[in-house]
C-alpha cells in the first residue's frame, strides 16, 4: 500500500477532506477493523449527533 488516499467532494464537503480534523477522521475510519454486517431494525436508525467541527 502506498498510504495515499484519493478523495472527491462537493464544494460544501471540501473543508471536511482538507482540514486536519477531516483527514484524521478519514484515517481513523481507514484504520478501524472491519466489523461484521449489522442488521438494522425495521424502523431504521437515527443519527443523533451529526456535528462536524472544522
């Protein structure tokens, strides 16, 4: 592996992939172990915290 990550984002999401916080989030996701597929409840899943700090 080269360690390079190639990204694409719309203008609104561009700060997320160019900021140090966003880069750290991407790196954390890439380094996390694979989890088994989960079965979502029929009612769905609601994300309660959708904040992102630049």
